C-alpha cells in the first residue's frame, strides 16, 4: 500500500475519534482517548496529518512534535525551520484498526518518517517515538526499521497505567 499525507481536518478527525476502536489491551490506543488532540485545528497541517491510501481513503494518522534541549514542547505555530532543527523530532502514528496485523506497519512507519522529515526540513540526528511495552508487535516493527530503546517510563491514559518504551532511530 502506498501512503500519502494531507493536513488533518474535522471530517477525518471525527471519523478517527468516533470509530477507530482497537481490541483487548490495544484499546489503550483508542482515539477517543485523544479526541482533544485530534480535534485541535491549530495542529492540522503542522503537527497532525491524515494518512491516505492510493484511493484517498483515510487509513492512518501521523503526529509530529518537537522538543527543545530542555524537554520543552515547541508550539505548532513555532515550527520554524531554525527551531525545528535545534529540537528533537518525536512522531506518533496509528493505522486504522482493520489494517493492523496485516504486514503494513513497516511501510507505514517508513512513510511517516520520510514525510515528517521532508515536511519540516528536519536535519536532526534522530527521530524518536514512544510505545507501550506490551505492544511487542509494534516494537518488533520499529526494531526492524533501526529504532533502539533508550528509555522506559510509566505513563497513564484514562486511568490506565502502562510502561512506555522510548525508542530512537538514527537518521
């Protein structure tokens, strides 16, 4: 499957929030937990993108964020090329639930990384991501793509605590 990216919009965001539900422990990734983020139009086309297939169908989402050396989050309206290239790029993404577990992960993640770098003219040394430790399926994909673990910490979403693995990939 080939992926292309378009700025997130209200229609795409509502579909994701209202209907993308994952099974069992993966329900931690349900986008109803991320409604505020997805519906924040300030991020659309800067830090939040819809992933579309060859037919223009919504198949995923991509979040791009930057943090400075002190760990402070750059605001979306502050994504100038100079500031972005003095920061660390973190990406988050998700495939439509019906598409998970079908061998699309590596191609999707690679397309997300390539788009994020190109979109923001990022020249940093690494791209980083976080993933719940229980999501071994995703971790294996990331490792095949050259990501390595550099930290673990505890997170919480909707009252559910989980161990998060932080990974980075040299560019």
